[in-house]
């Protein structure tokens, strides 16, 4: 038979919240600048004012992106047409911590405003859909 104290402790740890959070954060035009390189050529664009031509150049600088299916990396553009750029090929002026995004995530996902639980943000790659 299960120990009632253990069941009560586990019950308190489980919440009825989804395991994700959503939202938008306004950024300045200066923060919307993205620098990138491709074939030894560097470029930049302001994502808040980007032209069709600039977005096309960025897309062309990216590689086709694979996705996971049945524990394998798959490239199937009939299912998902996406492009990617690795972190060594781009830089952004957006400061996630300064914008308060990490604090918001802590409040919504970790249910805490205390500093005893910490999270950090790091760029993984740039995805374009």
C-alpha cells in the first residue's frame, strides 16, 4: 500500500498547468538587428524593417533544416520546409534577460519568483519557416 505522505507530497508537486508558456515582448528597432555570415560574406538586417529582398538573402544564407521522426533526422520539405543557421554564423542584439523573458518563464513554468530556481537562455540556432 502506498504511503499517504508520499502521495500527498507528489500531489502538491503536480500542477494543472501546461508545460509551456507563450507571449510576446516588444523590442526596440535597435534590438531587432541581426548580423549573419555566409560564404565569407557578412550581412545584417533590421528584422522590424526588413525588405523582401533582405529576408530572401537571409533565407538563402541558411541551410535546409532536418527534423526528428522515429529517432532519425529527416529532411522532407513536403512535410516541413524550414531553413537553419548555426550560432557561429549569426549574432543578435536581443538581450533576453534584460527584456524580462527569463523572469516571466520562471513565474509561469516554475511557479516561483524566488531566486533559488535559476534558468539561463542560450542560442541554439536560427530557424526560418
